[in-house]
C-alpha cells in the first residue's frame, strides 16, 4: 500500500479535512511527484462546491503543482524524466495518447482518456500522480514559490497568444486584471506587445501599470471604450460576469479576435455585420497541451515572469480558500506543503 496524506472535501461545499488515502501501485506510464507548492484556483472552489456537477467525494483539489519526481512507473523511466527532477502538473493528469486529438498534439481536447488532475487526486497533498507527458520539466531558474499558477491560470491566457501569433507589433486588450488577467499583462509585456488593460477598479491602476500595461482603461466608462474602436488585434476576456460586449467587439481591428477564457454563462450577442465587416472572430479555449506548457515555463524562466502571489502553509488551507472566496487574493494564492513526516 502507498498511503498519501492530503486535504479533502468530504462533501459539497465543506471545509477541507486531513485525509489519507491508498494510492495503490504506480501505473506504468505515471509519475509520482513530491509536492512542494500548489496554487489555489477558482476552479478548485468550483469543484469543492460541485458547481459543474462532476465532483466526486472525498475530493482532493489542487492542480497548480510544483514538486520533485519521487518515483517513475516502468514505462515512464525512459521518457526524459529523472527521480529528483523538478516538474509541474496543471489541470490535466492524463490523456489517452492515441486518439486523433492526442496524436495531433491537441491532448487537452482528448475525449477518450482525459482525466483532470482534481479527479485523479489533486495537489493539496504530500504527493500527486500524473501521466509522464503531463509532468512538465521546469527550468532551474524558475521561481518555484510563485510558478504554480502558471500551470493553469498562466497557460489559460498564454494559449490565445500562441494561437493568434501575438508578437511585438500586436496590440492586445485584457478584460479583467485579476488572477488570470495580471499574468496576461506580464506575459504580453515580456513578449513586447502593446498592452491595454480594461479594469473596473481605479484603485488598481498604478499596480497594473507597474505590471507592464501601457494603458489602463476604465471598463465602466462607455466613452473611453467607444474611443478605442478598430484598434485591437486581440482582446482576451478573463471575467465570468456578463458585460456589454459590443464596445469590445467594435474595438477589434480588421481580422481581430475576441477570445474568452472567462466562463460567462450568458450567450454573447453580436450582430453578424459586426463580425462580417472587418473579418472579426469570436473564440475561446481552455488550458494547453504539454508542448505549450513547456514553452510557457521556458519563457517565464527566461523573462522572469512570475505571478503575483500570497503564500500560505498548506496546513492553513481553509484560511487560504476563504481568502480566495472572499475575493481578497492579490492576485493568486499559493500553498506551501508542510506535512509532517
């Protein structure tokens, strides 16, 4: 038996409790990782609360894991990973590796064997397991104490930058400068793009500018939004609330993209002429595949992009979750594993 200490929700919406489980034998293609840090994401709260109707209890959340390889399955030993190597694990723990999506490199859209990390026993634990492809090697120069949120929040906003070929000549708008949006601003600054931040909180303006935004626009000022018509190659929405979207659609340049990573529950309403006139597009995406994750971690290490975090010991996990629930995190919360031997 392999006993693993963790923190789990025993029922929907419950506080997390110490929970020890038997992980069984290590699967041949899996990696076992000793957790050092794990970020806290709003998706963890959604899973704890069973907002999406897929949670199973006891539930061990956590999917922004930084740690060291502790053990390798028999088929994972010749895949470039070594015991003691530092790796990261994000939203996905497993994919089938043989469906059309996986073979094409689009593992995140695997429909035959995809398993989210939280459904595989997550990272609010002393150890975690995942398929070797999803254990992302980390550069030595990466700041491990703050890097966890890159594995979910970071890749979520990085993917549309890759798919839209954003570069130093691009102008990009970010709606909502919170846990996702602030990482997007930092990544865009590192890539040399022009960055305009849309925020409803004027108290954040100087902080957002310090992160690298060229300009902060009050998203509650309709005149300020109207003045930006036709200017953006890409606008990324990171918020989940419904807004008046038309000014943002009109702010797109010809062939511009409005891309949402925020889970807005109401349908977007846009007249066809707004899209047809100017060849504009509306799109969305989830997280990223192993190759995209590796690319992000190398970029973050080279350019010193790091999420802005607050650190809690994992033993104070409920205080940390409460801090996130109350919207007080500035801008992400990271847990440091402190399990007793």
